[in-house]
């Protein structure tokens, strides 16, 4: 049998303070809720709807739907010839910077999330490359990248 000790009577009761831990948990919850994105992504499904009555829609449904304009990627080549820049968009020559902007704007109106790949010639000054990069971002393209060349 154990003999009673005076040391047991001297211990103070231990109180657990849970308030700081609960505060930290709530702060973490608030942080993760604010940084998460709740936007629902919208996707366009290609379909053809008829506005006519079902009886008169028989002739219209025989036609195939128009093809979707889809761009895998938009390649803008920048060449330096005769002391000035020349541009091509997907191997189609463009005469001026204003025409290049119009072509890129037309493509951006169709598919804004198509990646634009800038492929400058090594002779092209950096200012011309930056001008086309800024133009691509200005018309609304989200992904503008540079082509990598293999120098081996």
C-alpha cells in the first residue's frame, strides 16, 4: 500500500484553453473560403435549335449544322525582311500591323482561349516582338507564348 504524499496536494488543476485553437480554426476556414473559387465554368455545347414549329422544322433539320471554327493554336511568325517586319498568321501573310490586329481580333472573337504562339526570326528586334505580344494581349488573348527553337 502506498503512503499518502504531500506532493499530490500541491498540484494545481490543469485548464485547457481551447479558445485560441478555435480562433485559429475559424481563421483558417475564412482564409480557405475566401481564396477558393466558386465560379461555375460555362461551356458552350454545339447544337442547332429550331425556332419554328415542329411541323415546319422538317426541312430545316435536314441541313447539317455549320462547322465550328476551332483553332488548335494561332502561330504568328515575325520575319525581318528589307529592313522591316513582315507577319504571317497561320502561314497567311499579313500586310500591316493594323491588318494583323484585325486578323487577331477576328480570331479572338471566335475563340479567345486559343493559345497564340509568337515565332520571331532571330533578326527581329525585341521591340517588334513586344509590339506583337502587346497587340495579342490587347485584343483579348489569354495565352500568349513564345516558340522555342532547337539550337543543336
